[in-house]
């Protein structure tokens, strides 16, 4: 079998090429190629353009032609830039309690919430965690998601955080999607740590960071900046040490109260995520920085709170990514396409803005420049839908599933 493949024809190819990283987008900025073909060499896109032209041009070379015999739309497969899919147990009772009127922060104060998942995740074996991640990553492939950021943060001790990061590393080898690990040891101060918030963060910075740097378990560090978590008075030691060791920074910011986005800008974070409570001041501050704003509509739907002000962020000139935040507490749904299309209806986002938010802008939120766009020399990660109109994808609010998904030049799903 040849290593070079020509795939097509696709009725529409949405390349996501030549779009800016920041600011609002009109749908007429989308590059759409009709009757398109994709030429792959191994895991890389070598050419793209009109299918018949490519076929004629490469007629005498040894290429395998993979015919698409139905009307299809192809676009870059999706990047979910913020998840917590390494966890054990369920928080269905929290969900019911919240719907009965108890707030997320009240549940946390009473010792439930994140701490409940920490208890269950600590009890789980590494193998059980691996199994959970692989199961969730496989479900995500069926929705066209090929790159998934996965946070630790339910271990909250040196050994349990290591167990989570090792589980993510092992799961990455068992799924065709690529997992990008992030250390979220500053999720909350664990209830069994005898000392202040600052002492906990110093302990993590001294005992955990050097190990994960040396073992290359992850290159990103995250913190939850919020009441009941961490704040500007104690986070310095954690982010300063993380920066010294060369980690990229990302922040859970402005979810219920402001303060996190300012910290994100101060530390030159790659992204500030959540932002449901951001006001125009925070929106403008983020827009004039290099920090990518990541909306997490799954947490809005899970908690019944405000959406991230995505429209205002884009209008202010910010870069907007959209991620699922899949976690057992605030965002149990784990369906990025459904959430992104719902965000679009409430925030009035164009198709271009939503698709950018889950492709190249989401890739940028992970500092990945090799994907999220169909272009020569980029990764051959793409998703195919059985439809003749790309607007059908968001219109069905997550119910139109891909007919096939390719990752790194391999078809990993075919329906
Ligand atoms: O992004 N807000 C903090 N962390 C997660 C929720 C984690 C949990 O509730 O288990 C989030 O929403
Ligand atoms: Fe989160």
C-alpha cells in the first residue's frame, strides 16, 4: 500500500487557512474549496485543492486513491483545549443538589465538590484512571476531536498528582487522539494538608514540579483562582517556580469572581479559561494581551450560570477558543460540538468564530502550530461529515456526527 494517499472528492473543504488569531470573523472569510481533494504523505498534508486537478497531476505516481462516494464536507478535526477527563467516580448527587438550590461554592465549602472527586481519584488505581481516560477520549473521537488537553488536579499530593500524570501519559499511547497533559496541582488546597495555602503551593513547587519537568510528564501548569481555591496573595510562589522551570502557564480565571485574568496576564499565560464573571475591564485587558480567552460553555450548562462573554471578547479583539471543560462536577456532559453550538446561539457567534474556536484558535491555546488548519505540511488531522453544507455541522447542535475521522494520516473512525 502506498504511503501517499489522495482522498476525495469533497463537496466542500473548509481549510481554516489565512484567518487571524484574534478578533471577530465573518463567515465570508472562510476559505471553501469545492470538489476538493487532500493529498497525504504519511501523517502530513502534502497538497490540497481541486480533486480532479490533483488526480491528473499525480496520475503517474504511486498513490492510493480513497474515493468519497457521497456528498461530504471536510475540515480540520477538533481540539478540546481544556478538560479534566482523568477522574474517578460520579458527582450526580452534586448535580441534583445544585438543581435543588445549593450552589457550587456552597457544596465545596461543605467539603463536597472537587474534594469528593479527589477522594475517589486517590482511591482509584492508575489502571482504572487510564481506562476512564481512554473510554472518554474514544467517545470524543466519535465527535471529531483529535487533540485533548487533560488536567491533573484531583490528586493534590505529590504522589497522587504523579499518578494522574502517569495515567494520562499511559492513556496517550492507547488512543489515536493526542493527549496534552497539564498539571493542576493548584486546584484547591487539599483538606488533609497541614498548613496554609502558600505552604501547600511551596510544597508542590519544590517537590512536584522538578519531578514532572525532569520526567517530561507535562509542560503546562494551571491554577484555579477563586474563592475556596487560590488567589493573588498566594499563587506567586507556584507560578514563579513553574516559569523558572520552563512550564507554560494557563489559568482557571474569573469563573465566579474576577482576579484570575489579571494573574493570567501578569504571568504571560497562554490562556485564561472560564471568564464567565469577566467584565469589560477584564475583557479589554485580555484582548490587549497575548493571552487566549477560552470559553467553557459546558460549565455554564452544567452549573446554570452565565456564558463566557464570547461576543464581547471577540468584538474587543480577543482570541477566543472554546473547550468542553469535561469534568465530573461542573461540566459532566463532555460534548464539545453541542456546547459550542449552544454558545453560538446565546452569544451570537458566527460559524467561522465557532469553528475557529475549536480548531486553530484552540490549537494556539495549547501552543500547537501544526494543526487546526488544512494546509500543506500540517498534520493530516481532519473530520468528514456526510452533508453538502458546512452550516449543517453546528445547526444540528452536536447531533450530526462525523462519517469519518483521520488522525495523523490514519482513518481512526469510519461510520
Ligand atoms: O473547570 N473550576 C474549577 N475546576 C473545574 C471543575 C472541577 C470540578 O468541579 O470537579 C472547572 O469547572
Ligand atoms: Fe476546568
